[in-house]
């Protein structure tokens, strides 16, 4: 697969990668991983809101704490595995 990138965007990516001391590929991998995670969580949140609107059933405190624990563990794992290319 080939992606055409505007020259200004290419310069910006190269500059940002240099500031972060990583390759452009690593920068883009990091960005796409963050975006995928964001949109997954957003879909889950929207589904919970729709369920609440439809049924009036909210998320229990235990379920919320469990979700927060999972998010904390994911953040810890991400922080421990982050590498600079």
C-alpha cells in the first residue's frame, strides 16, 4: 500500500519525529494505536449511553471500577512497553 503525503505534512511529521527522538514510522504507529484505542473506548461509552437511554439501566459502581482498573492496567502496560525507534 502506498500513501501520498502532502510535502508540508511530511515536513511536520519529520520535525515532530525528531523532537520526540523517534522515526516517522514509530510516530505514526503510536498515533494510530492511540486513535484506535480512543475510538474503541468512545464506541463502548456511546453504547453504554444508548443502553442507559433505552433501558434506564446504568453501569454499576463495581462495573465502573472494573473498567477503570482495566484502563489503568492498559496504561501501565503501554508505559512499560513504549520504545523509541
